[in-house]
């Protein structure tokens, strides 16, 4: 596993936009985040700009990241905004939720972990979500080998999130830009959870 905390300490955080992803506005404009009573989990939340924005809107948000510096920055941001979210400094692979979630906001956590860890991560996503819960999925497109971030090939994702546990929304994805200086982008998909294997 990468030394994510060391990268935060060294300010080597090129993935950090400094603000919420443009995907958040898309999700908020959709029916998928229409109900403020939904419980939302954001794994690999980083400094948690989306966490703060959702908490400001009244959502019940839980955020987890392995880097103490990221969680400290998130907690400071929540305090400054005068809002609350549950924050957890820990490993996504060992996090067992006490209650299942209505939504998992997958803000490029998958592309940050090694490809050989994807099956275990997909299993955790299934465990965290309620039956018929939604996975709001930002699928990283790098077009190159190696990482992180690791390229998320669509056919690989269709295999990882197969139809025994997941139903892909019958609508095209939307494009999430990474900024003018980057050729990378993300594709926004919605998957509905059909249950655990």
C-alpha cells in the first residue's frame, strides 16, 4: 500500500482539486440524491470537500480515509462550516459499518487501490450498501498503464460489478473533467445494488 499519509505530509496531492468534484453537482441535480434522509458513505474521502458540501445540505454522511492528515483537514473543514459528519481514520478493507448505507459516493477511491485489490473492494461496497442502494461511481480514465491512479477500463468494471450483484443504470455516463492541465477524466455511472453474494 502507498504511504498516503507521507504524500499528504509532503504535499504530493495532485489528485486534490481543492474543491468538490464537478460530479457532485451532477449527482445533486439527479434523482439519486433527492432524499436528504439518505445515509451516504464516502470511502477514500481525502480532504472531504464532497463530505462538507453534502453535510451542509443536511445529508447524513460518513467518510473514511486512511491518512490522518486528510481526516484532520476534513474535521477542520467541517468545524469551520459548522456542520457534522461521521469521520473515520481507517482502512477501507477493514471497515465494517454498523448500519448499511443508502448511497456510496465512489469518488475515485477504486482507481487509487491496486488492481489486485479491486475484488476485495467491490465486496466491501456490496457489504456497505442496502439492497437497492446506489453506487455513484466516478470511473477514472487515464488511458495508460500503471498508477495510481489506475485506469478503469469499462469492460473490466462490467466484470467487477457484474449483474449478479449490480444493475447498471440504463443511461449514458457523464464526463467529469480533471482540469485543463490533465488529459485524464472520469465517467460518472450509477449502479444499483442487488444484494451480496
